[in-house]
């Protein structure tokens, strides 16, 4: 298993090196760097977001800003961490001013995502928001309509379960949306064929009983 993981890691690193110089669309002129993806190269669960933002473009890692922090918290809520999953995006380069991805950019970038999925071979691909959902489902239905509804699709030559959920950025300031996202996250372990491991709060440190003052009886 370790050998399989090492080989998968090498193939993914090699592909990432190749994509680092991509000039397939105009975003190559404005980006700081390509944000390829991060996490386990053999993850059963892969998240696909929209596109890097300001912080991701600077650091070269997806979901490191406020939406990324919420994603990490949602994962922790189901007993998982970023190291257990793979995180990528529909676009690998930041659109200027964080504007929406354009159809020609999505088209230029899509084979990078399909190749990533082919190399990682996840069982479950959770699409975050409209852009990833529409691209990977091949359907025009928006996220409000399809969130929380798993569907079987063939991606990167493999049968995978596609699980559309809201983008964490949409839940940052809207408690109602956060509740929906949390609810949809709670189904992830079951979709992976695992039981939900709700993290237990750290036990309170045990306080040693205060030492009784020693009566020396000297006076
Ligand atoms: N939003 C995304 O969709 N992707 C990121 O990497 C960061 C924020």
C-alpha cells in the first residue's frame, strides 16, 4: 500500500510540475502561480472548489483563506482533516479580482482536473458550489437544486460518486447556509462507507487534590 501511495504521489507531483507552466488561458498572465491542489494523492475523498483567491494565489495552496478555514472546521466536525482528503479547484489560476470563472477558462483548464481525478482515483468527489458541480455532473442544474444529492458518474475513467454541496464561502456569513452545509457534510462518512466519528471534546485535565497543610506541631 505504501508503494502504491508513493507511486501515486510521484505521478501527481510530476503532473503538477507540468501544469505549473500552463499558458492555456489568459489567467497565466495575471496569476502569481498555478495552484495545483493539495492533500493525499490516494484520498478516497476529493473536494473540487471554484478557483484560487488572493491568498491561494500567493501561497500556491488551495483553500487557505476564510473559506478554507471553514472547510477545515467542517472536516474536523466529521473526524477528518485536510491530510485525509485531496483538495483541488475547477480553475488552477486566480481570476483577477476573484471574478467568476469564464467558460473558455473552464474549458481550457478542465483536462487538468480530469487528469488529477484519474491519478488520485477518489471514490467520492464533493463539488463545492456551482462551477465544479456543473462541470463534473455535465448538467446545467445549479447547486441550490442538487446539493446533498449524490449521483454516480464516470470521471477520469472511474466510477465515482459525485456529491454536490454548497461552497463554504456561501456559508461564511449566512448561518442558515452553514447549517445546510453541516448537514450535507454529516453524510460524507456514510457515502465513503465509514461510520461517522464525531470528535469528542478534550477531557478536562484532572486536578490533583490540594495538599493538606502539614501540621508539624512544633508550637
Ligand atoms: N475558493 C475556492 O473555490 N478555491 C480556493 O482555493 C479558495 C477559495
